[in-house]
C-alpha cells in the first residue's frame, strides 16, 4: 500500500492534467514522441511528488536526488512535471522545441532547470547514471540516482555494459526502471528483438529485480521503496506500462511512438482521445 494519507483522486487528476498539457505541447508543435511520454506519467509524478529529495528553487542543490531520463525523447512528460513542481514557469511549456526554447525535444541539462543529465542517444543514459551513482559513493554523498530506460533502448549493447559496471561496483544507490510498454519505433519489441526473459537477464547480471504495474500509484510507490532498501547491489524495476496511456485513440498502438500533426483536424482528433479535456492551459 502507499503511504498513509495519499489522496488518490488528487493524483489521478494531476496525471490527467499533465497528460493533457503534454499532449497539447507535442500536438501544438506538430510532431513528437507522444506514446512514451504519456506512458510514464504515474512513474515520473511519483518520483517528483512522493520519492525524490529535491529543491525546485535550487535545481543544482548538491544533495539532491538525481534522475537520468535515458529515453530522453520522452522529455515532454518530465518538463510538464518539473513545471508543476516549480522548477520553471508553466508558461515555458508552450515553447516546446520552438526556436530559442529552453525545452528541446530531447532533455538537455544545459537548457532546462531540473534536468540532471542530457540524453537522447539511446543506450548512453544508463552509463551516465552509473557515473553519477559512483561519484556519490566516492564523495560519500547520500543522494540517490534514478534512471529510466526504454525496452526498445534495451536492444543497445551499452545498456548491458552499464549493467555489468553497476553490479561490479555494487551501486546500491542506483535504481533503474525499464519502461516495458512492449512497443518501439519499429513495432512490438517481441517482433523487433525479444527481450525475454527480461527479469532473469537482469538478475543474471547481479541486480536485484522487481516488477510493477507502472500505472498503479500504490504499486509504483511500494516497489520503488522496496528497491531503495536493497543493499550491496543496484536495483532494476521492470515497469509494465501502456504506451500512450490515457489517450483512447492511440493507446498501445505502434503509430503512437512518434505522432505527426499536420493540421487542426488531426490536432483535435488526438486531443479528443484524452480521457479528460477540461484542463486550463497555462500558456
């Protein structure tokens, strides 16, 4: 169960708002990685609202917990969450990927307050997270490093090199989540390059492994806390998610990975697929 006093209705509403604004940002620009972004809402919200030790007014606070969004193309859902937490004005959200923006399509630590590591070239983020976690150990810091990787990204050999490194160095301050929505840009992961048996693979690399429903508030919260309690080895949480969760038009469809919105009719069609539509845009 989640912690005492958790307001499920409040968090459901928050996730709906964040999904709506994220969808509008992408569709307003005319294209973007919608599916993976919407599928991460509960996980990202749980991290920033219930788990991570952060100071939005001081994004570079030395003692903060870090998040490496290795699947950096899902930046829009992280941007919306960071804005809601007060890292930067919500009005910035209307500038996704336009000239002069501080919110590029892929996360960039040099552009956006609250982004702890630039990402986008798939496979590299987990290596960066290992370095951040190892630095914390060497500097005797208590911060924890979280990392989100993709299942399609897990086709990259560098993911497994980093897995070996983390285990060898006993990085128990590193907690990784695999967004296992079972879809990638070319189709279903099972057809492109099967990852199974995924849980056993991570265990064989020396990791403590958990599985969770990535859309269940209690399961996400509980599994993250269980993983945080592990000592002597890094932790992997296989997060079973639905790509483009919350949009009935595109949920679990390969075409949701990267949407193109050439006209107002397409914009309205995608926006109408959302569960809730009564959200006030902040830009």
